[in-house]
C-alpha cells in the first residue's frame, strides 16, 4: 500500500514539474510565441516584446487591420526556411537557363541591329527597314520606362510620411527618469506630477491600445501616429479614450496616476519601427507648460 502511495506521489510530482516548466518557458529570455489574452492587440504585443507590429504581422500572415483572437498563438520569430538547399539549387539552375536565354536573345538582337537576318536555310539576307523598326521599339521602351517611373514616384510621394508635430504630454519638466538605450527598464522618460493631472496626446494619431494588460505599465494608452512612430502613456489613473479613436495633437486622453507603480507619474515612450527612441529628441526643448 505504501509503495503504491509513494509511486503515486512521485507521479504527481513529475506532472507538477513538467507543467511548471511549460508555464515558465514563455517567461524566459528568448520568446518564440505569445498566446493572445483578452485585450491584447498586435500593437501591444509588439510593444511588450520590443518588436515592430508590422514585423510580427508578416511572421504570422496577418493583414490589416491586424485583427487577432483570444487564444491565438502569435509567433515572435521569423518562420523557418524550409527546403532552403533545394531552392538554392533551383535558383542556380534558373540563373544558368536565363543567362543562356539572354545570350541567345542578345545575339539575335545584335544581328537585327546590324540589319542582318537569316532564312531557314541559314543564308544571310538583308532586313529592309529593320533599323527604323528598332528605333521605334527603343522609343516605345523609353516611353514605357518614363510611365513606370512616373507611377513609382507618385506612389512614393503618396506613401511618404508627413513630418509629425510633437508636444509635451503633460505639464511640468520634473523628469525623474531619463531615457537609457542600453537599459530595457528605461525605454522612455518618467515625469512626476499630481494625481489626476491631465495627460495629453504628444502628437495626432489613432489609439491602437487602451487597457491594463501589459505588465509594468499599469493603465496604458498607445497611439499610432503613422506607419513608423508610436507613443505610449503609462501608469494612468483614468483612461479617457478607446481603441480606434482618432486623436488630435494636445487632446486630453488620460489623467495621471500610479497604476502599476509606487508613485504618481507619467511614463512616456516613443518608438520608431518598434525600437525605443529618446523622447527628448522629439519634444520641444521649451514650452513644456503649454497645457494644463
């Protein structure tokens, strides 16, 4: 009886250890996936792990508007390249085939430009009017190239990011912590203030996260300003905007608090393509007391 009890206890102990290991793996240094929880967005996941949301979207084949579902497993690493060696071999083969084909086409084109042509028996014959035809073809090629370049330039100008106007997110310049690029705990600046003090949007944009699901940030708001820049406002007392809201520069979005921390303050971050950057390089040097 005691032997059976000991064996049962050992079995339960092994199960507990295995479950603990499985649960602790996602919390270890190198994250490979994230299980979507209620309130998560692709933006908040990217923010938590330090990745650009667009990069995560590519890894998981997620298209705009980047919708995700509770319980969904989000990969945090690039997909493995399967059959890389075979692809490389095929690529080399294609290069050889294309090279031979281009050589043949080039020879034919050279003969044509010289006004030479060959009949089915291999005899040389004069190709009357070929030079005029080649000139017309060249002119058409130039025109097509100009049209393509024009379309390309219009597309670039359309997608070009406009300059963002930045503004201090709250009154006062009592910064209690500055940005340190090498320290993951200091990815932004911390500004102290009074409980309930207004927190305002540092730039115009759209709210992509409003909640308290990110550990260490308390009640958090993330605003997307364009395809490159995001800003975050953490430790708020009250959140006044919701996901999807269009936000104007200087609009009141929250009130200052101490959620997720031990003192009243605002933790403010700016990220460029998912990478934290120093907010003081973007905010105006003077005029922190612009709004109340």
